[in-house]
C-alpha cells in the first residue's frame, strides 16, 4: 500500500496517474496547503521542504516503509519498483530522463510562475511577460519534439510523458484553462494535441482522472492571510538583506 500526500496540483496528479498505470494500491491524504498544513511538524517530518507530493511506501525495500518526496524522485522510484515506464536500455533511459528533467526544471517552474504572475500579480508586467515567454517557448519545444517522436523520451510512453501530461491538461482545478489563458491553440500545436489525446485515452489515465477530479481545492476557503503565507508575500516575505 502506498500512502500519497497531495493536493489538486499537477505535481500530485502525475503520481496518481503513475500509480494507476502500474496498478499499485494507494490511499490519498489531502494536505491543505492553502491553510498551512504543509508546515505542521507531522508533515515536515515527511518532507522537510514542506511541499506535496510525498509518498510512504509501506512495502518499501526489504519490507520496510520508505518515505519519498519530490515528484521526479517518486516517479523514478515507482518505475524501478515495478520495472515499468522507464526503459532499462541506456539510450532509451537517458532519453526518458532528460525529458523528465525538462518537465521538472522547466515546464513546472515556468508554467507555475506564469500562473502566479498572471493571476496574482498581473500588474507586474515584466514578471508576467517573462514567464509567458518562457512558457510559450516550452510549448513550442514540446511541439517540435513530438513532431519527431511519438512520445517525449522516444518511441515508448514513459514517466517523462506522465510527468508532463498534467501540466498540459486544458483544465485542472489549480490552473483553470491554462491553454486559454496563454492563448495556446491545439491547431498551432497538432503534435502536442495528438500526444495529449493519446495519453488521455489510456484506461489508467482515465481512471486516475476520475480520482483526481474528486480532490477538493483548498484554495476556495483560504483567507487573505492564508494566501499571503502561501504566496510568501506581505508580512510573510523575507527581506533581501536577510534581516528577516
Ligand atoms: N519540485 C517539487 C515541487 C512541489 C511543489 O511545488 N508542490 C506545491 C504544489 S504544486 C506545494 O506543495 N506548494 C505548497 C507550498 O509551496 O507551500 C516536486 O516536483 O515535487
């Protein structure tokens, strides 16, 4: 049994999709990140970085429980545990891992920052434009790659696709209509659309999405102070000179 600590975030959705793909039983524990549950001593013991997702594999190596944070590390662990969705052959494995890293270091952070500025700091023209530019560049990169290759890593569906798919979903609870907000159209990105539709049609993905859609957003009841803390601004901002 896997215990999954998460929220509605795309970084959590990728783990849910993976668990359905490799057919491992899991229990979902909602972490109310908009009311500060990630800072609790109990959660901080699971992840000192105080972010979701986290898993606890009750049947870890040598039968002992194992706690893992960071979605990329969790995907690699689950792929290795089940010998699924991460090729063993070195070239194919490197191909999958490099596109997994593009998601972890590019797509997630850039789309995330774009979403933040566009929704909460749209008056910051430079920030909004900078992250819109980076996000659009990444959409074009994916389109180019998927014009050359059926899946991101190569010929096979891998954890690189699983990691990226939730960030491209047209609608999710956290980001709303990401494509619409960024004026990204499927017509201009036909290879991305083909890839997206292929993944969305998989049985495991469909069953994962049914579960994902049941996870409630904790943002709706967040107070102004909760949001200031979540966004690390106002009284929660640290000063540049390190005084706070
Ligand atoms: N690099 C991390 C990112 C995790 C992350 O940013 N999680 C967000 C949800 S998308 C979170 O827990 N936010 C709460 C917070 O930052 O306080 C991963 O891929 O697991």
